[in-house]
C-alpha cells in the first residue's frame, strides 16, 4: 500500500517540524514548504492527497496558493490554518474548496484526527 502524502505549508519552521513529526508517526509521507513558491513546486511534482496550508505566507497568500493547487488538482483536500480573527478569509477559502480550517494555536491532536478522517477510504 502506498503511503498517503501530506504537504505542510507554513512559514514557521517550528509548526512544520511539529506537524511533520505528528503525521510521520501516523504513517504518512510528509513534505513541507515555507513559501508559496516552494509549496506550488512541491505540489506540482508530488501531488499530495492533503495540504495543510497556512493562510499567511510571505510573498503569496494562502488563498492564491489554494486557487493554484485546485487548478492543478480539483480533488486535493486542503485544510487552512489561520491566525485568530481571519474569518473573512476562511469564508473565501471555503468558496475555493478548502475542506476545513483550524485557528492557531490549534490542538495538534484535533488536527491529526481531522486529517485522519479526511484521508480515510
């Protein structure tokens, strides 16, 4: 059985490392990017099943990254991660196909459980 792949996109290295550890332990292949450009490059090359995408990335916002990923693969599941108070952006992200969102600081176990559910089957 092939491992499901998760792409973690966040400009904060600590968050990327934490999420990589959590999902690697669960048996997923994890990829990570700290910029929108890197995220799109990895996305195009590796076609992950799920993307954890921070709303605020230097150089390119999460909405733009989300739109470009959905153009390449309409089926990809994208979970947005946002700072408190970006509710207008969350609504916009949902219109472009984001399946869930988590507000930082999030409960990593809650996020893990949500991702596991999204990738079942």
